[in-house]
């Protein structure tokens, strides 16, 4: 079975082809970062319009890369939610148009389920069950993944996600959007411990997190600094922020390992590409004789490959009757707010 995956939940348009026999054949991604940078964040209307411009071209690109034609596609998987409503509708419209034209089933995929399964595109791939830390621009969650389709939410941020905290800290430091790479690069030059910041809920016995207090701690440091533009201060503040955020995530992940007894750990989402976070989490998991898995670096951010992989996994579990019913369906919708645990 050859599955086309389409991702358009926010500010990246992705397409990919995955085969049940040969794995990931091709993927392509277009990022809207340059367009949104002028506004300091994602503008939903601009994002939606750009997905419409890019999606079909990216589908054609992956077909050429894989040496396939549109007629070779057996099914289409598309991000149905969560995400920006207009952006989701842009991708869903393209996906369903392709499915109806080719008379193949179209399956709506949960965006976070895609991130959970992205690590299974790496070599070696994690075996079920595993513990997952999802860290992205809009989500920070710890999940227990018993098997495909069985997800238990163990803890999550009660306010800002880790990626949002990065972006807001970048703004306070006068750094460009997106904030994650910029803050991380500046932190590399900072002195550890020079500026200590809040670590909200790090000692709470549950697995929930909070990053709004850390953001406020950064703001207070900037407002009270004699010269907030001083380069040494900015480097040290960036380092203090990254160290605080990593400490919280590491503490919660270690607690989750103790509570569940699981030793296979997956870290996924855009923030999982952060070098400081990877170093710390890898050391903590290995210290406890666990094995940690990350998606390939290019698949950490939103992409079509993870949607194609999740779609293929779900399609393989469907009966012939269910596939025919899916193929015959001539309507679609999106779910901007969609809980993974409701699958």
C-alpha cells in the first residue's frame, strides 16, 4: 500500500509518500518562517493562503522523487487536527480532492499521533510500549503509549507550551522568530548558573508542568537589569532560561519513568531538536538503563512523513468494509481542538 501524507496544521506544508513494504520513499517540506518572521509569529490567514499555494506542488515533488505517479497512490492521510482551522482546511481540501479524483480512501490523522510515530521512522525504531515526551510550539505532554491507538495522558503543561516559552523569551531578548533556535544558539555562549530562573512545579509529585512562571521570571530579569541590551547579560539570561526549562522537562520525564516502569522513551516535536535538551534527556534516560529515541532531525518539526506513517498504521488495522466506507465518504471536516486521548 502506498500512502500519501499531507501536513498543514500551522506554518509548514509537508507531503510524503510511505509504503508498507519499502518504508518512507520521499518527503518534502515548505516552511513559512520567512513570511511570518516580519510579524513576530504565525499569522493564520497568511498561513492558510500559503498552504493552498504549496500543497499540490509538494505532492508532485514527492511523486517525482519516489518515481511514482498519482495513479500509484492507494490512500491519502491528512492532518485533521489540532491546529489552525484555516490551515487545516487548506490541507484537507487538497487531500480530499486527490482522494475523490483517484477514488481512494482519505483518512484524517491526529497531528500529535503523527509526532508520536515519527520516531518509528528512525533506525532503530522504538518498540511498544513506550513513554513519550511531546514538546512542540503548542503542546508539552507526557504520554504512555501502550500500542498504536492506545495513548494515556500522564501530564501536560497547564499554561504555555515549551515552544511558546522559547518564542516569548526570544521576543524579550530581541531575537528573531522562531525563538527556539535563536535562544538556544545564544544560550550556548552563556555561563551556566550566572542567572538563576524559576523552575515552576519541578518538585510537584504529579507530571504536570507550567512555563508561564518561567516566562515571567525572564521578564522580571530583563526589567530589573541595569542594561538589558548588554551582550553578556543576554547570553547568560538565555542560558538560564534553557537550563531551567530543561531541568523541568528532565525532572518530569524521570518521574514518569519511575511511576510507569517504562524504559523505552520517545522524545518528539519541534523542541526535541534542541541540542541542550537532547543531551540532558539522553544522559538521564541512559543513567536509568533506559533507551531513548528521537525522530530523524528533519522529522522533528511538522512534516508529511509522520502523517503518512500514522495514516498507514491506522489503515492497516481497518477491514475491507471500513476502507470502502471511507472511500465512499464525500464530506470532510477538521478539528482545531482535538484531544489525542479521545481517539
